[in-house]
C-alpha cells in the first residue's frame, strides 16, 4: 500500500464493488466503461519518466529538496501493476 501515497485514490473498491456502492448511495442506472487500454500509453510514459528520474534522485536528496522526491515511486509502481492486471481504469456513470 506504500506506493498508493502518490495516487489520488478515494477508494480501493473492486471493479465489481462500485455498483453496490452507488446503489447504497441512492444511485440507479449504473454503468461502467473500462478505459484501461486507453491509459496504457500514458502510464508507460509516466513509468519511463519516473525511471529516468531515479538517476538524478540522489542529487535532490543531496541538496535537501525532498518534496520533489515524494511521488517518484508511484510512476514505476503504476505501470507494473497495470501490466499485471492488478487494477483497471474506468469511467462510472449513474443517475440519482
């Protein structure tokens, strides 16, 4: 769960579990669209940039600028998890 620190995730609910969450909140006509394939290219770009960033990371530590360093590992972890199918990206639509 440590790699989630850099992500803006509100929930770790399963893909199938979102429908139940929406129903409990009073929504109906729930629909979900899997956008995982559409995000793979940008996820891989983030991975490459994060990987390259690891080469200059020691310099940021050396000069004491630790704020820049906080989220570098999320770019690497995101691509690895996406490749392994550990999560999906989706658009969720529901009416209230």
